[in-house]
């Protein structure tokens, strides 16, 4: 009996430590941040700023020299930097906890055309992986499913919540389509040439996509006798209430995808990946296609690519006049915390530093359709922001001191910081 009681107590002590930090309490008192260099997320900077917010909304953004009464708690951020919360698009954060544990993996469902599968209801607000994003300033994400041809429907969440209902910012914002690849990489483990070979099934796979779109479009224009969940879930793509996120990389893929999807009535199309998008900027601009470009910390795909193409790709697209955000492609979820440094890499390739900030804030918010409340530091918008000791796009400067989501003070403690403290105590004691 004593052993049993001891075990129960031990479990009781362990379980709380496994959960995410308790979400912040609703903002009740005004907060003023004074003296920080404010990066507004729209390309503008205020060197010595004054930012105030109440009830979760920003009420003032201006110069600290202005004669205006400071409200509530005043945070002296002189010498520091303040940014809007960074936004991570098209990720499976909260859907996968441990890749090797199938029971913790909800990123994919059975089926090739499943737009009616909603990622939001599988989102785990207490994920330790999600929690680890906040200390680097990543406070918002678009949670998207993967796999199949049409993976399902994404939603946008903030990273300080008890459950998925609390987390949701924009529910069922868009459908995700993986366009067929024109080339396939050989499976070296199966004795195939590891290089890229033409996809012999490309035309057939496109026919499958067009057939699905044709049937879904016809379904919405008729009065069906039976409900078809997959076709019903596509209607927002045709009436413009939902965006169609197309994952494609090479030039032919992109052109075929956009021409085909536009012809079948897709109103709002967003390109994700866009590895060769820099080759066809005029085509993308003429079709009003924004790009969520893949992450910069990568190697070139093809032998004849510039060695630094992944590094400079965001700049090439911005210089071409496209609306661009950064999406860390097929990188593992835990790497999403490096999102600020992907933008920092683009800045090192000559992109203006404030434009690089926009790739994570104002631009991405606009692409996802949440720019009315998030992405920039402006009066009336959500007080979702953070204070950093230095340049948040640089690993040395990205040292956060304060985080606020919808005005709530958010803890910077995570499983990672607990381990750091534990082992620093061990080795410093030697």
C-alpha cells in the first residue's frame, strides 16, 4: 500500500511538469512600453518608441518624446527592440508531438482528396513543441494538414491557449493542395538512380485533380440528393471565402497549377514553396499570386542552381515586386523556432532589414487574411508582440524579455528552459 501511494504521488508530481505553461490571464490593466526601437511590421521603424495597449488592443504607437500620459504598468525598454509576433504559415505544429510515436501524430489522414478534414480539431494547445516557439518570437501559426493530393483545411491559431477553441484566430481559412511533381527523385534504397527523373504519371495525376475540381464545382451549382463532404468543403475556394494554398516548386508545376486552378474557378490562390518562382515573376504578378517561400537554411536542389539560391530566394521575389512571406517548407516542426533567422539570412543577402521583418509579420498576415488584427503594430490591432534584447533576426540578439499575446502576459518558460536550468546547475556546480 505504501508503494502504491508513493507511486500515485510521484505521478501527480510528474504530470503537471509535462503540461505546457498556464495560459496568461486576460489583460486587466494598461501596459506601456517606452524607449524601445519599434519595428512596426510594415517597413517602418520608430527609434525611441512609445507603445500602449489595453484590453488586448494597441491604443497608441508613437515617439517616446511625445507629451502623452503613460498608462498602467510602464516597461522601460530603452536599448531593446519590440516586434509584432512572428507568424509561421502552413505548419503541422500541435498536430505532431513525437514523429516516432504514431499516437501523437495527427498531421495526415487516409485518402487523397480530403478537403473536409479539419486540422484545427486535432490541434494540441499543450504541445511542448508549440510552447518552444514562443521564446524566439513565433506567436502565431497556420495549422495545416499534410499528405495526399488535397490534404485538408487549415486554421490559424495563437500560441497561448487552453484548447483549440481558445487558440483559434481564423477557422478553416483555406484548403491545401499538393500539386503533382514534374520530377521524382530516385529511391536509392530500391536500387534506383538517386537523381531526379521525369514523373511519368504527371499528366494522369493532373487529370485526377481537374476531375475533382470539375465535380466539386458542379456540386456547388446543383442541389445534390446526397451530401458529399469533400465537394461541400471546396465551395469556399470557389466563392472566395477560403484560400487555396498550392504547394508547388518548379516552373512547370507552378504555371500548370495556377492556369488549371484559375480556369476551374479558384478565386484566391497562394503559392507555397515556390523554389523556381523567381523565374516567372511576371506570370505570378499578372495572376495576383502571393508566395510563401521555402526556408533559406537549405541546399540547392538541382546541380545547375546557384549555390546560394535558397539564401537569396526571398530577395529575388521581393525585388520582382511579389508579396512574399517565409514558410519553412518541409523542415521539421521544431525548426519553426528558427523562422526569425531565415529572414535574417535573407537580410544578409541584401534584403532591407525591415522588409525582412515584414516577411514574418505584415506580409504573412496579409497573405493569410488576418492583417486586420495581426502582423503590424498599429492602433486598434491585437497587442500580440514581444520585446527582445537585440535584433530578433539574429541569434545573438534574439533574447526575449517580454511576450504578449492579445495583451496577455505570456510565460517564456518551456521544457527547454527547464532542461537548461537543470543542467547548467549541474555543470556550474563543478
